[in-house]
C-alpha cells in the first residue's frame, strides 16, 4: 500500500511537471485588429445625417496579443509608421477616454458646450464594433465598455467615429 501511494505521488509530480512544461512552451496568442476612422453628424433626434471616411477609408491594422485593450491597440497603431494616425490623447485614470487623435494632418479633439440647461452641442470620439456601415442608429446603442477596458480576444474590427451631435433632454 505504501509503495502504491509513493508511485501515485511520483506519477502526480511527473504529470504536473509535464503540464507546466507544455504551458511554458505555449506561444502568446496574437490577433489582428482593424480600426476604421470616420466623422459622423447626428441631429437633435440622434439620427445620423452624414458620415465621412477618414484615412481614405482604409483601416489601420495592427497585430496585438490576446487581452490587449482597444486603447492599447490604438496606441500601438499611433506608434506604427505610416498608419495615418498619431498623437492619441487619453483622459481619465481607471476608465480612459479618447480625447484627441491626429488623423493625417488634422487633429480631432473632443469639445462641447451646454447652451442651455437641456442641450449639449459638441464633438466627441465614439467607437463601435464593426465597419463604418454598421454605425449605431441610436446614440444609446454604443458599447457600454470604454476603450481602455474593451479587450481583444479574437480578430477585431471596430470603428472610431468622431461625432458631431446635438443632444437635448
């Protein structure tokens, strides 16, 4: 019985060591992220009244490790020569929001005002999963996860949309 227990203990140790060896040899999983850029205008009802492709309509493509955030993918794209985007500026500490981004020669910065107590007029960066043609019809239909917390766990396509809007309540 003692011999059986010892053999089981040794076999268990060997299995654990083999498992750790396989894990340590595993490659980091990488995924392709495509980032489209556009401008969009919404009226006071939140309806899209116009869009315009930025970066000649071409997505910025980067390869990132699994678990990378969308914000990190944007930063990586900004650091990639020839990507067409640069100078991403983020606001916030835990939840980071895209405040400004240079696309080509033009910088798009969030700005807004409240001309009265029930109206907001401004421009801000929004994002949604998919290509520009899948822009949400309603301003309340955007992802509820900020770019700094949305993670890449597969090949991803998302659109950064610099939106001009009038919002009344």
